[in-house]
C-alpha cells in the first residue's frame, strides 16, 4: 500500500510535466517534418503530402453495398485521386481501378488482411503499425486517438495523431484536408448496418450471426472478428461527421455524398450520374 502511494507521488508530477511540454514537442516535430528534416521518417512521409493536392477534388470510397464497378472505372478513366478503405481489395478482380490512397485503422480487419496489404506496392497506405505490417516506402503508420461516444475533435495535422471518430471515413477526411483537397465526394458509404444480429464480447468485438451488407457477399468470413456497430455507435458517427462538416466548411472545403442511396444524410447529396455528365461536357 505504501509503495503504491510512493509510485503515485512520483508519477503524478511526471504526467503533469509531460502534458505541459507535449504541445511544444509536437510543434517541433511538425516544423521539422514540414522541412523534411525530422529524425522520425514517418513524420517526413506525412509532410511530403501537405497541400500537395491544393484545390483539387477527390473521392473517399467506402465498402457499402451500393458501390458500383462502373463508378470506379470512371474514377480511373478521369484519373481522379481516391481513398479506398478496409477490404476494398475485394473489388479489384472486377475493375482495373485502384485507390490512390489506402486507409485502414480497424485492427481486427488489418490483422486478417495484412498479407494482402503488404502485397499492394503501388498504393500509398495509411495503416496502423501492427505486427506483420511491413514498413515499406509506400507505407505511413497512423496513430489515432480513440474516443468514447462523447468526445469530438478534428486534427488538421496528422502528427502525432489523427482523431478516430469511430469510422475510417473520419480519418480519410482529416487526411484529405491535410493534403489540400477542396472538394471531397463520398462514394459507397451507405451507413446501412444491421444492429441486432451480433453479440459483443467484453472488448466490444463481435462475431456476426449474419454479415452486414457490403459490396460483395461474405465480406466477413465465418469466425472473423469486427467491432460491433450499435445504434449508439451509428448516432455518434452522424454527430461527429456533422462536427467535421462544420470545421471543413469554415475552411472552404466542401464535402458531398455521391453514394447511391444509403442512410448517411450529413452531407449534401449529389448524383454520380450528374457528376459524370458534368465531366463529359468539360
């Protein structure tokens, strides 16, 4: 009992000191990386992308059931930068499209597909640095601040952290803003989960009784773990995406939802068919 009090007595000042100096340390890291002279190679890789796509448009491609191969083929034809997430590789056999950037912060998913992620050589990958993921020249490790269903933040700089927001789309929005994109379109982000067909374990993981809808059947194979999406989770994601929308709008960044249907109504809806016609006239 006495030893624990002694440890606490010394630990508390350390935490207070660390919290006091952390903002300064983070600022130094960003300044060094912005000049490509950081001693942390991962930071330099992040900052090579800062403002690189200033004023451009991009697509963030989800894994929802509405995702159509012809839309992805159009992105490839027009050479529009895009983000792909999680198990987007399952659509590769149907299309020559590949995302410009790949993002995955879902550890159970990443553990399942780490060999596939490692094999992707021509895509810039933003992934959690879990065992088995190779740190090659096309890989940038992300660190996230996970949140309860009350916390909200949006980081304009990816060093040292991105804010989790309980959805990989939230990380993509932060990265897209950092890279300088001014128009961001969401595609295949349906937000159409089944809420009543999974049993969570003590860590919040679940084994689904039936697969939630995705762009391919059997997106999750039998026995694979995933985070449980509950009604509370869904409501939080809607709130925090509204939070991000306000921040981005204030910076002159527009986000549109080009998903064909779905249940996400945070962002102004646009039609993919209309976008294609607009592009054909230019």
